[in-house]
C-alpha cells in the first residue's frame, strides 16, 4: 500500500530536499509563525510545556487562529488541523477523529476535567461544550497525555475558558461581545463574557445564543440543495466566582447548555428490522403489521439536549516544603437528551457523572521534575425507549499517575506511569458485572541537535479499558443503521506506539512533521455479522490492529507580508483477521494542500486550497467515497474605535461550491458537507 502514501511523502520529500524548503505553521489557519506559537504553554501536558518542547505533535488554537476556525461543533472546529477529521453528523453533532481514532479513544476535556456527555456512545450525540466560548483549544496527538487516561491513544482535546477567573481584573469590568452569521445555514450567533472583581474576589458571566437553519450543500446533490433536519439551535450560559490570593485561587462555576438539532438520514423503516440468530430480517411477519413506528412519516427526528455542569478549580503554590503547586479539577454533570420523533419522545438518555483529579508538582529531585496525581470518575448512565440499545450501567473508575521530566544540555527526557481500575455494574439480571485493570507507561526524548531544531521520539504502552456500551449494547441503533450486540467478555486493549517528530522552530523557514505507528492488541471493534439494505448487525469483538501515518506542515516566509505553507496528512488502519488483513471502516482519506497567508498593518488573511483524496481502502459492507477540492478565503481586521479594540472578520469556505462527502460519517450520503458559505463577524473587547 506504499503507493497510497505517495502524495504526502512526495511533498515532504520535495520540501526537505529543496534548497528553499517551506515552513509548517503550528495550525493550518494560523497567521503567526512557528516562533510565536512555540512559546504557548500546553496546559494538558501536565508539566506545562510549550508545544515545541513536547516529544509528540501538539497544536494550540488561540487568538485569530481560533477566531477563524471556530464552528458550531468541536469536530468541525478542528477538522482543518493536521491528523484530525470529524465524525460529521449533520450540523448539531460532530466529534474530532484523531489519526483515524474516535469515540472513547479520543479524550475531551474542559480545562483538564472530563466532558461528561453521551458523545462517545454515538456520533449523533453532541459534545456538551461550546467552541465559541473557548479561549484556547489544545490537541495532543497519540498517547502523549498519559495523565488523562491510558485509553486516549488517539489523543486529547482540551478546551480552556474564562468561566472561573484565575486573577482579579485590573479594571472594574472586563469582557467582550461578539456577533456573527453565515449564509449556508442562515445562522446567527451572539456571545458575551464579563469579568468583574474587587479585593480578592472575581465574578465571571458568559453566554451564547445560536440559531441555524438547515444548511445548504454543494452543487449536484440528488436530494436538492439543503439537508432536511440539519438545523441547530443552541443556548448556553455560565456563572463563576473565584477567591484569588497571592499563592493561588479557588473557584466554582455553573454552566447550562441546551441544544436542539435535527437528525438527518433517519429512516422509520428501520423499526421493521430485527434479528434471527446472527442474521437480520427487515419486514413484518404476517399479523405484525403494527410493528413499525406509530409516527408521522414526514417528520424528521431531533434531539433536545440539556446539560447542567458544576466545575471546581483551584491551584495553590508552595503549599508545603518540596511541593511547587497543588492543582485541583472537579466537575459534576447532569446530562440528558431526548430523541423525538413525530412529536413524541422515542428514547431518553441520562448521564449523571462526576470527575475529580488532584495533581501535585514536586520540586526537582536529583534533576527530575514531575507531577503525581489521583483521579476518580463515576458515571451513572441510562437509556429508556424504543431505541434504548444500551443497558443502564454504573461505571466507577479510579487512577493514579506519575509524569517526570529530566533536562540535560540539549536533551529533555520524559517518562510516565499510570494505573487505572474500573468496575461496571449493569442493571440486567442476565448480564454479569465486570471489573478491569490497566497499566500504561510512556517514555520520550527531545533533542535540540542544532539551534532552533528539535527531534522528538516517544514510545508508549497504553491500555484502554472497555466501555459499558461495548460490553452491554443490545438493540437497534437507528442513527448509525445498526443492530448492536455488546460482548461482556471483552478484555482491555493494549497499544504499543512509536511517534517520531522533527521540527524547526524559528526563522523564515519552519516545519513540523510527525510519523507514527500504533500496534494495538485486542483492538475492540464492531464486527459485522450480517447486512441487509444498509442495515448492519454488529457484535463487538477483538482482533489485533495497526495504525500507521504521517502528518506535516512546512512554511516559508516569502516576504515581510506573504508566507506559503504546504501541509497534509495520511493514516492507514488495518485489522488483522485469520484470513488476512482488512481495512477498518470510516478511516479518513489522505489530504494535502497549499496556503498563502498575508499580514499588513491591521489586516491578516489567507487563501487556502486542499485536496481530500478518494477513499477506496474500505471495510466489508462499506462503500468508497469520492475525493474533493476545497478552496477557502479568510481575513481579519484589527482596529480601535472609541478607545476600544475591535475585530472584524470574514471567511468564505468551499468557494467552488463543491459537493463533498465525509468518509468518516455514518450518514455521508444523507448529509454531505456544507456548500459555499460566507461567515462574517464582529468582536469588541473592553
């Protein structure tokens, strides 16, 4: 399969072999150089490292980069980052897929605390967080954030916000107001945030309202121009308070998010499908004509989500001799969503969870600086209704971890250990409760072998414990057109990972390229037993798998105004079976592209083209997906009006109005990607 790697490897070879190599920005939409981004601290690294100091690739979206890349969902916000794609389930639900891995293999965090929702359960479930209110988004690829779980072998996404102030504002009141809209979904959105304080106390409030209709797709779609049921209405608000002292802070925040979004591609006929042993039968049996849904056929199902979350955050510096700082992160979430068909609640999902972690950073001992921590998580999940395909479960998970680093000359060494254990209790008399334990270890090194150059190597062995859904699923899942069977006998999966990165950090020419290989033993996957009319009967099983890929960006500053970036990524994922290797489903196709950026006085902008290739390395019962070209244009203008800083921004995506399908989506044909879209916004800070 080496010929499949040719487009990406070719441009990297040409770039490195050229007498004037190109430079990779730290993020595709960045207008800043690698030198500027390299100094940004990655909070999720546990050791508070900069992106350039890490042994595995990390991206940080902040400032104008984040302003222009933000979309209504987290997956769409990160979809242009190297090595990241999106699960794309219409306009309301989308999780990031990192290096071909998604679901429980990608950990989503809110300032280091787990986001507790139902998005790992199914791609039609939204992530309960709002990207427009984030101040920074960090992406760690591979198992480089061992402190957050051995299961995050795909990576970690950490969203930072201001909901809990860490300092008292210098002015009486500080904040911002933002308005934006787009044409593809006729979307309107408004957001605000305010921070006030006096003495040792600070108060913060923020909120957002979004109203988006069914979005328009590219030219040539057989089903018209708009995706029926792809609307997205969102309301979210947060109120936080902190006590801030000379040696730290302690704060509490309450956040409520309400979403209503449609579920494109749903078919009522799926209600007629059931199993006979390991086979599917779709249709009625004689007198069972009332087996089908008793809903209006013309209605489009939709989700009403309501998430209430409490966050407790704190940090104390120099609490005792030998300890540099103590860091606390805790959350409690009461999440629920109803899936509604024909005006009636068809299925109700409930998830009550709490997560707590405490970290202690010690002063250097024999040259080693590190963090030791404890984490505990409790998840009470239930689903009731006609598509409640997962049994009610209670998951208790605990972990202890240690991350250490040592610096010597031009070298930085890092090592990590994590032990975690869980017990899952199931509310079903015929199913057993299960307990699992897992151990993860990682080691890495970064060598600054020349000024502004860094070579990184990371080795790890990580174990992911099975989820309740993989163990106990049983029933029809209409959103993904599957009938699912769990497997209570599943064991932890074990991945052995190698990650090599090469970076040039400063100067007119910079680049970042990474190569990875993950060998996963007892990989948990959905094994298809039978398929009828695009409906699949799947059973969770275990086989060995491997993931291999490359991702990179190379940037050249052409003049004081213009810069040029060449970027791309590729991943191949294969499953080992007794009769030969097979491709895993919904693995993103490789992509490569060019970007020209410019900066002049108060203006910054970029013109981008990239190609997503045809994906024909497909699994059994999966269809290939055609490739497409994408052309995007964006600009930001900074000025001061009335003594206040203002930002005016505009971005045009899919300028060619091309009909594009996401191979990673379960409903790629029912919900193509958006067509030509113009987004414009204004933000004022005070």
